């Protein structure tokens, strides 16, 4: 019997004016207070790009255009894989609708941010975007 593909979680790297948008998690307890790229799970029948557009609308209240993947996929578990995409905002003001806070960081700030472990794997790729 074939092993099912892991479910996909997508994250958006929104860069504007040389700064990257990060969101501070409120939960689960082991990740609360850490910063991440916003995003979420891809629903059945949804493309990763469509899921990211939906997630950023729900989490930040913005409309985005999804670009190319950033870095490599990161295994979160045996059943979940995380993929980041470069995104550009085309409408709306980013608001923390599902996070504790939002923060714009430049390349120097990024090195000192307490990122969730999975997103930390993309530090060189994210810095290259800035």
C-alpha cells in the first residue's frame, strides 16, 4: 500500500522596502511568542498558491500575489511539510488578525529574531530576499 504524501503547509515571505513581515505566534504553547512567516494548511482540492492567498487574507487582511518558492521544503513531521513562497501585497494593510503582533525586519534585524524552528531553516534564503 503506498504511503500518502505529507499534507502541505504554506508560508508567505512578504518583502517590501527591504523589510520582511513576520508574525508572532500565540499558540501552541511551545511556539507561543516566537516569530514566523504567516500562512497555514492547504485544504483538499486547493493549490498551494490559492491556500496562501486565502491564509494571508484570513490572517493579515491583505490580498497578495504568490511568486516563486523560497528555499527548500521543511518536514514538520511525518505527515506535514512546510513550503515558503515569496509574495507581494497588492491590496490592504497588514493587521494581526490571528497573531499576537506583526513586525517588519530588515536583514540585520532578521538575525536576532526568535523564529520558530522550521522557519529558521530559511534564514539564508530570507536574508537573500532582503
